């Protein structure tokens, strides 16, 4: 998501899941059509998706904000903005992207059992 009023500044980039602006301490990963998830939201999403053990191949279908695809199975929905959903595949790809960023120290959360 982008804030046109902030064009040319870091605040132009806004997380689709919490609506916070990009900062040096809270990097973001971009999906299709300018969708963004910040490191803070990704940490929660990745943790919750990977804790999803009950019927991971659920018949429930959700439209992912990041890939713009209707996907079955585990996903995370923003508790603040219901339209913001990330699928398991996108959460894993975003987590790998952030973890491999040499300019930002972020690690994939460990699975809890």
C-alpha cells in the first residue's frame, strides 16, 4: 500500500496489514501490485500460520493480499484490517526474503509446539 500524500518519503510505503509506515527498524516485503507486509506483521503471520496444525489443507479459500490469488489452507488475516490476508506460501517467501536481507537483522520465528 502506498500513501500518495507522502510520495518521495519513506512514509510513502505503508503495510497493508497494520497501516504503519516503513522505517529503518521495520522493513517491508512487497507483493504484487504494491502490496506490502512489514517485518512486525510478518513475524506474527509467520508464527500463527506455522502453528496451524488443525487441518492445514482446509477447504476454506481466502484471497491473499500479497499474491492476489484465491488460496486454500493456512493463512493469516490482519486483526485490524479484515481485507488484509497473507497465504502460507507468501508468508514463507516473505520470511525468506527478509531473513536473507543483509541490511536487516530478522530471523524466521521458530515453530512452537
